[in-house]
């Protein structure tokens, strides 16, 4: 078997792994090897932000994360502001008016290229198509293998991501490797994903979008709230605001509901007045046209159905009570939570290795000399650049500390 000796082996050449390598080099290590199972590094980065890579956010706090948020306080080194870090790699960024930060080029390839050039410039050895299948501790090193080539490393950084989007390389192998090193795992479930509901309720709306205030309800109480554009898909509700509710929704499958207020800027009274006047203007038309001046025709018809209005009526025959029912359907239309879409449609993993199993240097408390970073740890951000922000910052912290520990 071929043997490679290295000071720091990084398992996974994704967002956190690439930055870990760059940081390790900045802090003095000159023998770093990235092991990536896909034919090229950073494939997921290219898919982020719809190909634009929403790489951070201009406003970040612990409230933007779930899971073991104490991990955020472990961030150290010169990475407090990822925009400055990327600027040091020659990448210019810009924020949109919601605070989401993108590369100036609007192209995720620019982000990956900046990282690749910096890794090459630092002399990092990148071995692609190397899928780590085993890791064990030896006397003075860790022995990593893919069954063909053995890598012997003084320090190891596990940056294998989670289980979301398996076609981009993340199939959860990092969890198994970490277990071999003594780690445990919290429950894992897909997040930042569409929420599945009754197929019948959304079938006629497939492909449509509506601006809404969205509430996650359990036992009639509001658990969380988001605003934004909701997309109706095959049996599911989708869109950023839905993604942001998906992690919590997973806890209420079969017992919770999603409520859509599709007239968020109007009070019930104002909406009542608008529908009443529409009923008068369109008095002789079939009632299925009642809401076509307010909503997309198919959405309007779905609301009438939800309100139980018989389509045989004309608009002029709609009663005041029925208008009230339509207002309720518009401002509080309920969709039972049947589940959260599977890993293939999820952007991130909820759960992971608990914070209690790493030090504030992101070093494993189960196997010294092993560091963990990125999505494999139990912390999850909402949509808006928060997950990549964590990946860069935790990667930098792990890389820096692994490097510094070599000279201790
Ligand atoms: C479609 C999509 C869009 C997204 N958009 C955004 C966005 O705009 N903004 C944002 O903040 N977040 C976004 N995210 C989330 C973000 O991409 C991830 O949270 C982040 O990439 C996690 O970084 P990581 O380094 O932990 O893992 P990853 O970037 O997933 O990298 C892990 C790497 O490890 C490799 N690997 C896995 N197992 C092995 C093994 N056994 N041996 C060797 N290599 C292995 C994988 O091939 C992969 O290259 C998006 C995610 C998806 C799926």
C-alpha cells in the first residue's frame, strides 16, 4: 500500500476544509494534505445561493442559529469578518439590501477559484477522488485510508459536512469516521428544505408563488414566524421563509400546521372591503372570478374552495358571511405538516457532533490532535449566508489551532 506522510490531513475539500487548509498554512504549517472524495474540491460551493454563493451576512448573531450555539464563541483568528478574509484572497464582495453578501461577480465560481488559488499558492497538496473509509490512532499519528493509499497525519481536521445534498459529496461518512474516534451524534434530520403537506391541498397550485406571512403552529400556538415568498410545489410548500421553518417543523410532523397569511399588508377588515367591492363590480360573473383581481386565478379559486364557496354561484350571490370565510382562508390558510423533504432537497443537516465533545479550539475531546469544523458539528444557521459563514469561521479556527499545536 502506498504511504503518504503529512503534518495536517484535512478530510473533505468543501467550504470549511479549504479554509482550514489556508489558515493552517498561514499559521506556519507547510505540509498540509486535503483529501476530497469527489473529482474536484468545493463542488457544493458552486451550487450555493443559486449559483451566486451567499457567502455571509452583514448582520449575524446567535439568534440566527439553532443547535449548540456556544460553538459560535469558539471562533478565533483573523476570520471575524469573512468579507475581509476573502478580500485578502483577492475576492471582492457586496451586500444586497437585505444584508446577504455575495461575490461582486455574482458567480459562486469566483469564490471557489479564490479559495483554490490560495490553497495552491500555500502549497497545499490536494488529493481528489480519495474517499476516506477508515481512520485510526497509531502511536504518533493518525492513519487514514481509502483502502489503497494510507495517509499518516500528525493532526487531522474532519471537514466532511453533513448528509444534505448527497449528490454534492455529503453522504454522512464523516459521522461514521468521528464515531470511530469516540464521538457521539445528536439526532440528524434534513433542514432548509421544503415542508411536505397534503398533496390534494397544493396540487392545483403547483408552480405558483405568493408573498405571505408564514406561521408554524402547534396546538394552535405560534412556534415561529417568517415572511417571504412561498412556492407551491408537488405536495410541498417551498421558498426561503419555508426553509427557515423546516428545522422546527420537523419536530411537529403529524401534529403541527403551517398557516399562510397571503394578504400580510391588509387587515381582515380592509380585505373584507376589497372583496365586497369586487363582488359588486363582478356581480354577474361566476364566483370563481371573485378574487382574480387580487390573486393569481388559481390561488383565488383555491381560497374559495378552502372557504367552502359553491362555484355555481355568481359573485353577486356571495353573502357577507361567505366573504368573512374567504378572508379567513386568505389570512389564515392552514396546511398540515406531513414531513420535511428528504436529504436530496435539503440544504443543511440539523444535528451533528455535540459541542460538549470539542474544546474551544474545536479540537476533539475524544481524540486529541483531531479537529472538527463545518456542518458536521451540531449547529445550524437559517438561510441568508449563515451556514457558509459558520463553515469559513470554524474551518479557519480549526486550521489555525491544528497548525499552532504542531509547534507547541
Ligand atoms: C443547494 C445548496 C445551496 C446552499 N446555499 C447556501 C448559501 O447560499 N449560503 C449559505 O450560507 N449556505 C448555503 N448552503 C449550505 C452550505 O453550503 C453548507 O452549510 C456548507 O457548504 C458546509 O460546509 P462544510 O465544509 O461543512 O461541508 P461541505 O461544503 O459540504 O464539504 C464537505 C466535503 O467533504 C467531502 N467528503 C465527504 N465525505 C468524505 C470522505 N469520506 N472522504 C473525503 N471527502 C469527503 C465532500 O465531498 C465535500 O466536498 C447551501 C447548501 C446547498 C446544498
